[in-house]
């Protein structure tokens, strides 16, 4: 029979082995939890990244090559975009820090020619807002279109003299519409009608989006030739600027035009807008299920440009 001292020592050694095993198990469990947490964190981070690992806004220079608008206005890109000079005859570019003053050469030429014509008739400068980013693509904020280098926003406020840097980056807005009505307000001027007409008469222009109240005002005015009104399309918002959209260049085979505008001036369509603007809003008792976001598939060439 072993002495009590030996038995006690053996028991202590046994307990030490048990404690070591328990400690080891605890470390293993902790390590497993740490690995699982790390994997989960990495997975979550990957999900938060843009679908293609980068953003169109990351590009600071156009992609060199023969100019080509690719895809649609709301899901496209551009090769060989040109920057519009920040100031030229009859125009000034506002909020240039956004880097949204790039476009197809056709768009740059259109803006320059429109500004000259407007300057001759009005004496003031056009204020040029968003065009496209250096390689087109979707903005992170502000627009769904303007992606293929063929869209430009031109403000209803005009530049009377050279604006300061601060005024160009934070320009004063000029809303020409009485909200919730089909009427323009006291900010509306005949020079706005002149600006829209000059743009619409350019053969390369496909559409001009304006607030429905502005379309109504143009329809109320007397014109010797009103065929250009067909291109002026009423749309929500657009009370601070007109949104000019060019046709796809004939040589750009991957560029997608919109559907053809119905014949006529479009003035007979405004009754629907009157109803939309003035009808009382219906209160829904049961909340609608949120619509699933539509995932747009990039044009293959845009996919390649985004990865470069």
C-alpha cells in the first residue's frame, strides 16, 4: 500500500492533467470562435464592396481610344471622353470638383455651339452642371443616367459676368416652377424659353427633360414653328435645370438610343401631368412590400473598362 504522501501527489498530478485538458479545450473553443468571427467579418466586408471591386468615380482620367458611347444612357460607359473646358465663350462650368464635366466629343461640341448662340441672343453665360465622369458609368449620387457621355444639365440660372471660385462651387439655385402646380413662377424669363428652343433645334439632340410646368409654359407661348416642342419632354423635378440628351452617334454601334418620341408637340399630354400634380394623395392603410432592387447587367465592354 502506497504512503498517503505518494497518493496525494498522484492525485495532484491527475488534477493538473485535467486542468491542462480543460484549459486546452477552452483555448481551442476560443480559437474556433475567433476564426469564425474573422471569416464572418471578411464576408461582410466583401458584401459591402461595389459589385466590381471598384467605382466609376475612382477613375480620374478617360480611357484613351476612339470616342465611343457604349450601352444605354442609364447603363453605359464611354471610351475617349473629352473634358469640357471649365470656361468658354458663353458658358461656365459649375461644381467642377465633382469631376463630372466629361463627355462624348459630340456633346462637348454641342455645348460650345449652344453657348455661343445663346450669348449672341441673350448676353449671359450658360451654367453647365453635370455631364459624365471620365469613363462614364453610374454616379454614386444624383443621377441614374448621364452614363454614356451624351447627357448634360444646364441650369436656368444664367451667369451674369464671371463667377468667383466660391460661386462656381456653390452656385445659387433658381427654381422657376411653383411647386405642386403646372405653372411657372416669377423667376421664369423668356431667356429660358430661348435656351430650350435653341437646344431643341439642334439636330443631334434627342430629348430635353424639363418640369411639366415648363412644358406647359412653352405650349402656352406663340411660336412661328413649334415642331421643336416634340423634343421637350415633361418629367419630375427639373425645375432648376434642363437636361439635354443627344442621339447616339451613327458610328457608335454599341450605343443604345431611346424609343422614338410620339409625333406632335406633346402639349396634349399635359392633362395627365395636371392630374398627377393636383390630385390628392391617397393614404394606403396597408404598407407595401419593398420592391426588390433591379440588378442591371453591365455591357461587356463597360465591364472590361471598369476592371482596368
